């Protein structure tokens, strides 16, 4: 997918195409999954959404930025903690080779 499209598109375009590719491979993919916050027993809808959850196990946080920052990794780790998922990928599509833009985190 990244070889065909290259860098420079909006994150939403990569999200749509990646989800399509995952479905073609028989993988379940949920997009823009709401993520409420639980704070002291109170469920708060703060508008957070997880970009993709694959096979109800892997959280994917997608970016199309000049470079990944520590806050992007922190966001992924927080999403993992809030969902109880163990594995997450932070993927930046704004790189010449996609392998240069992937960070894997396991809790």
C-alpha cells in the first residue's frame, strides 16, 4: 500500500487503504473506535478515538507527520492501558520506507 501511494497524503487516506488491505487478507479491522475515559468510577466521553483495532487485539495509531515524537508513543501506550490490549503499532506514513516509520509496543 505505502509503495503504491508513497508519503504525503492525509492520515485518513492511509487509514482507509490500510483497513481495506487488512480486510482483503481476511483480518477484522475496526476504524475510529471510541475510547471513553474512566476516572474514579465516572465514564467520560472526551472524544478520543483509536484509529484501528485489528482482530480485537492490536491497536494501530496512524500518523502522517514529519517525524514521530515521544508524545505519539505515549499516546499509543495510554491507549493500550485504557483498552487492556497488550500490543500496539505506531505507524508514520510520511517516510520514504514504511519500515522506518513503525514502532511496536507491548505491555
